[in-house]
């Protein structure tokens, strides 16, 4: 059994079936990618996993506990963090303040800026935040206002905000979207380094196949709300079902 288990999940929006009897198992301490053409159901599935959507049928469990019906901050408390397509940071705060917020804030449904309350553990939390900034190579930018940084640095900052909470599962929704190739490669290197330093499971939704094949240990291909194939990366690229889903043909390579 995986750390995350999705069983027979279906979801409709009116007459549109976004997910159809989806089964997915993500093994602990692996990097698992979810790919597929536009409209395949990737984002819908991710929103089910983080509590933003409740499926019409099926179950989702994390470490044996259901995530269905829980609020997003409750799922976060279970050990699941999410990196969004557009970095979710506090632009008016410094890099250090951004990383401190999840260290101190009460988990009441939002990370509120005024929740940097006294807990008697201020020094410990500052040291923890500094260590995380060293890990993501941003300690030299600790005093910068987040809004002034590049998209690549904003992504690193968001990852630091997630990782400082020590999640067991990190969900990444197109973590390199809108980045230049240099920033994309830096993000790949960062994720590899994160994975090498701590026991963490990652699930990635990504359109950039360079990112997918650089990071993933297993890949699930979705099309029209249904998993087509799940396999190791070496077997995905030339798979006939994958080529048909992406190109409408079984000739040529699907994942270029």
C-alpha cells in the first residue's frame, strides 16, 4: 500500500466527467509524476487530493486516513503540502518573514500575517527558518522583499515555506510553469537535492517533459479523466497509448 491511495474516484461538473474511476497508488519516498494532455483531469485530481474538491464517488487516503471532507489546512496538518502553479507568497514581507509564518502561525485555515505570535520558541523557529533558507540557497536574500524577486526565486521561497513544515508528501502543480530554461534546471536541481536530504514523497503535475523525465521514478498518464498507463519513465515515452493520447497517433514520439 502506498502513502497515498486513490480508489475508484470519479468527479463530474454538470455533464462533463472530469475524473472517471481513477485508481492511483503513490509509494512512500518516491517522485511520482501525473501527466496528460490538456483536459486530462490532472488539476481536478490534485484539487481532490488537497481537499478543494470532493469526488462524487471513491476514496482518497493518506497513511490510511481519509482526506475527504477535510479542510485544506487540516490536510496540511496531516503532512501534505502543495506548491501552486503561481507561487503563493506574501510579497510585502521579506524572505525570512515568509518562511517564519508557517513556523509560528496557528493552523486555523490560513497563514495569517498577524499570527506571528510569541510562543517562547522564537530562537528555535528562527534557526529552523535560517536552516531552510540555506537548504534552498536563499540565505543571502533573507532580507529582500519577496515581491521584488524573480519567478524562480519566488518558487524557491514557496518551497521553503512548504518544507519548513516538514511535510511527508509534497504536491507540486507545474512547479516550473513560466520559467526560463535556466530557472527550470535550477528547480530540477533543487528538487533532487531536497529529495536526497530528507524522507519525502513528491507528486508532480507538469507539462514540461524535461522536468518529468529528470525527476520522476514513476509516471501515471491521464487522458479524459482516466489513467491510461502507469510505468517507469523508460517505458512511458514510446508507449503506444501515450502517443495516441498526446498526438492522436501511435507513430512518432509522444513526450518530446
